[in-house]
């Protein structure tokens, strides 16, 4: 577990977080192709794909490139984009039988201070996910780049059907595999008490959103929550590698749970660049109170 003040707590707009992570190969796969990073101010899950050891090489490269940002207190969106491009370049340069066709998803939560206000930055490419628990709100922030997400958007699948669809593992965007590798970004004001979850589809393929919300809402600490989430995925079958990173804002200077919680924190996530309907956070279908 990491407990680190991101910058001088006396300055406005700083965030103090605690985090924890857990990963497991699961009950079926021989190797764990997921990689994760839990190092302030960047929290990441990468789910590698490709034959032989290509997947684990690709996801490890993603972690290595984003890890370069963890020597600093804050990140910028430009730096996140540069890390992504560096990782894409390295994965694209992989040659040889064992790493041909390598690719990886990337889901990131990072902390950032803009004009004295603390934000969560979320970046997504593929079908690993970022969820946010903030007061009454529980939502999936990231939108999957997947075949079943497109079918759901077209009204051809319900979330329940998507869960068991034969194409449920097919991603439409990934880092290194194929031409489509543009990520989506979200910028969300951080509130004390927020819990952000970054996870691979080894969790969401086995555990319902309602069950994930229940665990995130528990009074347990982030380490216990991480272990419990992985435990649920294994109990659910453990068909895939499962990885989770949980980040909790302990203190956001200038904002506090006590003063802000009653104001109703139901604001939508904000995209500072352009609001794209396609990438707005979605309420959980049939989920918790709004
Ligand atoms: Mg997976």
C-alpha cells in the first residue's frame, strides 16, 4: 500500500491518496499477461494480447513507459499521451515469432492539479476499465473499445447479453495491435473519499457491477478491497488473468467530504478538450443510487 502526499498539503489543490493493487493469473490461463502500475501519481492496468509471450511483453512495456512519470508529483495530459506514444512505438518495433502481433489495453488513473484544483485524469484504450465511487455516485468512467460495446451502442445487445457474447473479448482499439490506438480521456474533479478502480476484464467478466460497487462501498481499506475484488473474480471462475488497482483520495485540500458531500456530487466527468458523446461516463444500468 502506498500513502504519499502528492505535494505540499498546505498548498491548495493537492491530493493525498492511498492505493493498493492485486493481480492473479486465474484458474485457467498458464501465464499472467496483465501488468499493473501502482506508483503515485499514476495507476494503470494493461491487459496484454498476442501469441506466445507477446501479451506480457506488450503490457510490461506500457507499464515501463508510464512508470517514467512517477518521479514527479503531478502529470499532464500531454505527458500521458507521450507515454502512450512511446509504448506504442516500442510495441510496434517488436519483431520475431514470440512477440509478433503484440498488443495491450491500457487503463489509467492519474492525479493532476490544474489551477489549484485536484483532478483525476482517466485514460482508456481497450476494454480494461476505470470505475469511480464518489459519494452516492458509482459509475463506469471509461467506455470499452470493444465489439460488444459497439453492439450495445447500436441497441443490438443488452449488458447481460454482452457479458456472455462469444465476441466479448474482442477489442476494437488497443496499443500496438492494429491501426486504431487513439485513447479517450476524462478529467474529473477529485473529492475526498473518492475511490477509483482500474481493472482488467478478468474482473468485469466474472463480477457484476453491483458486486463491484458493494465491495468499493465497504468501510475496509484499499488493500482489503483489492484482495476482495480479485477473490470475487476467482470465485466467479477465474477464466482470465485478473488485475485491480484501487486509489482513494484521503484528502483533497480545498474540498472535503464533510462540506461537499451534501451538495450533490452528481456532476458529469469533464473532458477538457472536447466533449464527445461517445465517451461520456455512463451510469451503471440498474445500479446504485444516483
Ligand atoms: Mg483479460
